């Protein structure tokens, strides 16, 4: 790949705009897919993306290219974009050069991006699935990625970051019942492919012959996957500064008020060691730090980048991330929850491993109605009896006001550290 002269881009941009920002992302990845116990496809990519953002008279313009020979055209497109944009009232400039906390990047020096490495992960997942021989592995996949980025702007910011990611997934079937499990991490040492395969085959096998249960309210335990896709997803949307400004958040007028049970707190902890996407600075160059979002039930902060902070008359919280087209998005770096802890499966409950339809939940009201998958009547820490089809209905924001408890352990997702969650009196149909 061609070397990018970032300084030259900054100099060029300053001829046309008041401020210029350049973000260069490089990556290489390899994906291996398996169908019916045979490798079906191998995809390998390497590339780079150059994102240019300019500010002219308080207006922001963005452009991107993957072709270094088109940087001049991208600069003209960014300036044209700025000319057509609305002025951001209160804009106080791109970040300046600040001291960045020391720390490591989520980068595994030992990771080799190769078909042999990916094939070994597939083999280990398959070996784990063999513990439940009645189940048949249907598909499996491995993606290995290694990348780096450079962020620079005309205010003297120059920051570099490296990252790796290993993503594993496998699904199986047994007498019409299915199971799926997966995990991802920046470090090979954090992954257990055999366990992923074993869990997948277990859920496919154990879910057979499910019983029909009575429609009523149950104590329900959500797996980490369900908490992430339903509870954390809607909560993150509700505290996103852009949604607050546009009136798309139920919390828009709730800053400083109680929005959750006083026993519950949410924080964004960008350098949480158990997380998987450590960030010492966001993709605008703002240093990151731990941020209390809900403290003892009280909403204390929203998440902002530079633009939305200016529009809200406040300061950025360092939560800018980069979208595929070069614009900034807003999200937690590592969302964590504090709540009463217990063995959530010890007392009788309905345990739900997966749900179908989490994406249909209403992000504004928090209402959801989803179908369960791999659900069990549980007690004494064991999944005792599989449950046939059932629906769950409720409201995420009401759940957070209730007497929830969480598991002692948590699983790392992109942007979150997620426990299992026990929810009392949830409607099951």
C-alpha cells in the first residue's frame, strides 16, 4: 500500500478551510467459512481508507477515498460538502494537542493473518462440538483482522493506534433444534474455541422436545447476548447526544433526574482491561476518560462528539467513533453496569439464551416483543427443562427501574462489558 503524506494533505486543506482533519485507516483481514464440515470459502482483503474533514466558517464537510491518487478530488468534495452544510452554532474548533494517558492498544503482536491460523480455530471449535455427538455442525466462521490508524489535524494533533480482532462463530442442529455461540477478542489468549463449539452443540442438543409454558409473568434471566442486543443497545441510543438533540431519546429532558433503580449505575470505561476495544483517545483526538452516565439511578451525562457538544452548549465527552463514510458516530467505548450481584440462575427462572426480533424494539419508548430461542426453566444454577416457543414483552427503560440483579461474571462485546441479567415479573406469552 502506498504511503500517505498526511502533512501534505493538511497543508493542502488549510488553503481552502479554517481547520482540516485527516484520518487514515489501514487493515488486512481474512475470513474462513465452513459448511457441512468442509471449508466453503476463503476471503482475504487488505486496504486503506483516507477520510478528510474540513471546517469552513463553522460548517463541516466530509469526504473519503481509498485511492491515494484521488486525495485532491476528496479534498474538493469535502470543501464542497462544507459549503453546503449548515453552520454549527457554538463550534469551538477541532481538538488541540493534549496529553494522552499512557496505555496499550488492543493489539496482539503474535496474531498471524493466515488461512492456517483460521483453519486451526475452525478445527478447535469443531473438536469442542464433538462432546455432544448427536448435534451436527452446520456452519462455522473465523475472521482475523489486523489494522492501524493515524489521526492528524491542523491544530497539531497526531495520534496513532493499532488493533487486532479475532471473531469466531459456529451453529449446529439436532433433531430440528438449533444452537449458536460465538465470541471475539483482540487477543488470542482471551478466546476458548473448544468451549464455543461445546456450548453450541449443547444448546442444539438440550433444546430438543421443549415444553409449553403458561402465559404469565416470570422471573427471566437474559444471557449476555440478549442483554447486549436489547438492554444495552436501547440504553446507548437513549444517552446518545445526537438522539437527545433531535428529540429521539426518552431521556432528552431527564438530565439530573432518576431514570433507573438507585442501585444501578452505568459508566463508560474506555480503558477497562476486561474490555476489548481500549481507547486512550476517540477518533477526533479527544482524550478519553471514565464517564459516569447514570450514577445511583440518576442520569448524569449524555455522550457527545465535538459537533453535538457544540450544538448542546457543552463539551465533548470523547465518544466519537468513525463510520464507514468518514463521518463521526457516537457510542460508548466500554459500557459497564453496576447493580446487585448474585448467582442469577440459582433461584427458579426462565433463562433465555437468544431472542429473535431485538431489532424491532422501539428505541424511543423502550417497548419490545421478541421471540425466545434456546430458553430453559432453570434452578439451582442448572438449565433443567427446555421451553417451546414463547414471546417476551416489556419495556427496557421500565426494567432498569426495577429490582434487577446481574451475574458475577461478564462477557466482552465491542463497546461493552456485559453480564447476565435477572429481571423479575417479565411478561411471557
